[in-house]
C-alpha cells in the first residue's frame, strides 16, 4: 500500500511538471510569432503596377515565392509573382491570355 502511494504521488508530480513545460513552451512560441519582422529585412519598395480599383482576390505560397492574384477594374485577372524575402516583383502571369 505504501508503494502505491509513492507511485501515485510521483506520477502526479510528473504530470504537473509536464504541464509546466508545455505551458512555458507554448508561451515561448507565441512570443516568437508576435515578435518584430526578420532583422535586416527591408520593407517592400516595389509597386506591382495594378491600376486604382484593383482588388486582391488571393495570395498563396508557390515554391519560395508569393503568387498574388489581382483582378483589375475591367475584370481582367493578373497573377504577380513576388519574392517574399526581398519584395522584388519577379513576373506577371495573365491567366486569360490578354497582353500585359
């Protein structure tokens, strides 16, 4: 009976210690997510050249790049490829085949 008490107490201590480690690790990761941007990263300085009234329809990651789908006011679609590290405009795709 004494051995069972020792076992239960030691298991309770392990559960409490595990919970403390879990909470501290979650707190650490959350604080890293809300920290400032990457050091040395410059803000995007290049405009994509979409006309006024254009709307962003979607953004997705694509092999280390950002693909930004923009619908122009006249209904034409463009997909701009951007390097997220530098903000540099890499190219423009026109899904409907109209000239750029």
